[in-house]
C-alpha cells in the first residue's frame, strides 16, 4: 500500500502547493513525512514546508526509517507529521501512540495520521452533495448515494490519496483533464464536472479557481498551477527522497539501486541512502556498500531494541545516530552534490543519462519531432528529454558507463 500526504491546516499553517507530472515509481512502497518550519507563520522561500519519502523493498526498514526521521525533525524543533496509508501497526508500536484517520499528537512537535480510503470517501462526497444541492446538476441522484455503503475498488487508494492533495492545489483536476482528452464523454461532460468540482472546492475554501471562464482558459490556468507545483519535486529543500535497504540482503540492495533509477525516471532525485547496520556487517562491507551507491551519501541507522517502548531521546542522542541525522538535516542543501540525471556534451554530440539499477536491454529509446527529443522508457516510466540544437539528430549508438547510458547522436 502506498502512503500519501496529509492536509491539516490547523497543524501546518500554510503548506506549499505540490503537484506531479509523472508517476512516482509504482513498484515501491512509500512512507512520507511532512515537515513544517519552526515558525508555522514562516512561509518564506528559506523555510518552506518539506516533504520526505522513503523507498525500498518490503522488509528493508522504511517504516522504522520514517519514524526515526520524524523523531529527529521533531527533536530539532520542527513541527512534523508522519503520514501512513496502510494498516501496519509498527509505527504505533515505535511511537507508543494510537494512530487514527485524524492527526494525533504523539509527542512534542510530532503528529501522525493514517489515511484510510473508506474514510476519505466521505468528505469529498459530502462536499459534492453540497455543491450539487446548489447547482442541481444530478437532479437529486447524488443525494441518494450513501458514502458508508460505497465499496473500495482496486486503485481507489491512490485516487483518494490524491484527493487529499486537492486541498493544496486541486491536483485531481489533472485526472479530469486526462478524461477529457481521451474520451468523447469526457469532452462533453468535463466543463460541467469542473463547475461542480469548483463549487465543491469553494465550500471548504473561499474563492473560485474557475470563475466562470471558458474551458480553454480553465485548462491553461490548471496547467500553469500543475507546472509550477511539479517543480517542487526537483528541489531537495521542498522534496527529499531516500532509499532504504537491508545491507545484509543482496535483493534489498539491488532493489534500492532500481528504485534510484525509477525515481529519476519519475522526475525526482534521491537525496541519500539509509541502511540498518548489524553486528554481522563489518567495516569492509560498509565501505563496499558506500562505493556501490557512490556518489550518493549513505548513512547507517543503528540497531535499537524494540522489545519495549523505544526511548527516542536516547536513540537519537547516541553518537551512532549522528550520521543518519546529519544526512536527513542536510538533504535540503544537497542540490550541488546531486548527480544531474541528464548531461549534454555538445563537443562529442552525446547525451549521458543516469540510469542506476537498469541494464541496457531494459531501456528503450524513441525519437519524435525530427530528432529534437528523446523519449526514454525504463521500468514503468517514460520521460521526454528535449535536446539542445547542437546535439539534435538521430541516435548513432549507446553504451553503458558507470551506471549511466551514454547516447551518441549523429
């Protein structure tokens, strides 16, 4: 189950708008932390609200890493919330706190919430009913729908998690646009649906986004909002992504490399790697693992007893926790040290794509628009790379060098 993002205006004050243009890796499980600045009224560019997520194979320690990070930021004086979207009781055990579908204060500066689709169904339906009562678009049909009787179908977890993001930026409208572009029904119905959705949004938030404008104006406005929001995922100070692994498991390590590549394909960047050190993992093995993930920063989270309630002050203040805490704190300043996912070399007329975790046979290249773009397909992601004029042309060859695919143009 994927976890998602929390909306709680009373807790976060003024969150940043976030949207996406590409899907995050569907092969991963995510646990996300939303971290606000020390002053909830501070919305300056120096202290924006941050989003952190942890990717990795099942059993690699993502949940424990997320709780460790949440406790770290809370202890640092930052208002922090841990957001879950599964029924794993581990966070409740580690936090000694019952987590429900409303934000609950677990300790000073730290809240947690569990997103449940059955509950997330109710609030949007309620607001749509209120909007429909004003517009009378369904002639009372919507009023007869009982939210508690609705079934949760495959895929609805992700959809309703995105509906939570709606309270930031109206992200679900991206899906409505997709419907409008792909189906005749969507082309006919979407303007009406947009008015209903806009009315529902204005019930909980004053001010209309659409204001009676034409469909073209509406789409241009929404495209601008989504384009602006998507840039947040490329900025470590707003969005930090970490891969987590069990260093004693080759499958977990290899999966972490693949998730690194998937994340790049999805338009984001990995800020660092975390691993849980054990007594069987010696200095030589640690050095080898760091070399495998170089130049990513790799930090080891110490093993701590979970046989009873965890004393987080003791765990975090221990010298062995300095490495991961430094990595978490510095992640928003790592922009200069991150490997650029794409490098252009006009002199050699080549393009270098960082593709960790993928083999040459797993990557497909397509060209459109007269050789001005490259479409890269790997895993379950596609991305379009616009080529500078000096490099534009047909693909002449490709070879792998140090986790990167070097493409020569002709």
